[in-house]
């Protein structure tokens, strides 16, 4: 009996990742074992990998979120920072030869929404930088999408309804903060 308790105690000290659970995909677990921030910063990240990272961003409207994500400002600021950095990276990685379906991809919309949704009150000193960074990423992405390297007419970019609404919300948020930010920002 004492031996059983000792073994159970030792098992409790081991990290959960030590055990293989039935029905789990180890490749998927390894992919998600790096943080969202690390996934964004990977220099060799492809557009598809960045969009997959966007699907990992949480939103306040998601079901079954741990309460601390909803109640603590630091987690909202991390979400906004990661989403803004992700949009900037997507703008950098995207080229006009890429699939234009990115603008119909729900994962892009999720990243824009994660950058746009505020906490209780905006903190322009921090959140203003994140909104600016997100807008710069979207500007780069849209600019690359419509440019024509052969000097012909600009290409049309079709946005799905959610992406359009999320971009509008991001722009509205920026407008609401403009009077609270110094002109240099």
C-alpha cells in the first residue's frame, strides 16, 4: 500500500508531456509545444504556419476559456501583442504570388479580431503600439496583394465578411485612441 502511494506521488511529479495518452497526436502536440510568440518569431515560418499559429490565438468570445484569461489585463495585452506581431509577420511573408484566398481564411480574420478586441479600457501607451503594428501588417499585406509587378492594373482583393468587419473594428479602435496618443505614434 505504501509502495503504491510512493509510485503515485512520483508520477505526480513528472510533467504531463511524459505520458502518451490514447488518441493524442504527438506531432500536433509537439507543434503546439512552442509558445505562440516563438511560433511567430520563427524566421523560417511559412504563410501556412503563421495562419496555423493564428488559430491558436484566444478570443474573449471563445467557449471554455480559463477565467484568468478573461479577467487579467496581462493576458489581454499578450493576446493583442501576439496578434499584432503575427499580422506584421504575415505581411512580411506574404507575396503577391501567394494564394489570394488568405483574405477568405478564417484564421486571418481571427488574428485581426484578436488584435482589435480591447480589454476594459485602452491603455494607449501599450495597446496603441499593438494596434499600430497590426495596422502596419495589414497595410503591407493588402499592399502586396494588390500590387502588380508588371505595371498592369491593380488586382482586386475580395475580403470575406468577417475579415472586413474585423478590419473595420481594428480601424475604429485606432481612431478611438488617436486623441490619447502623442503625434509621433
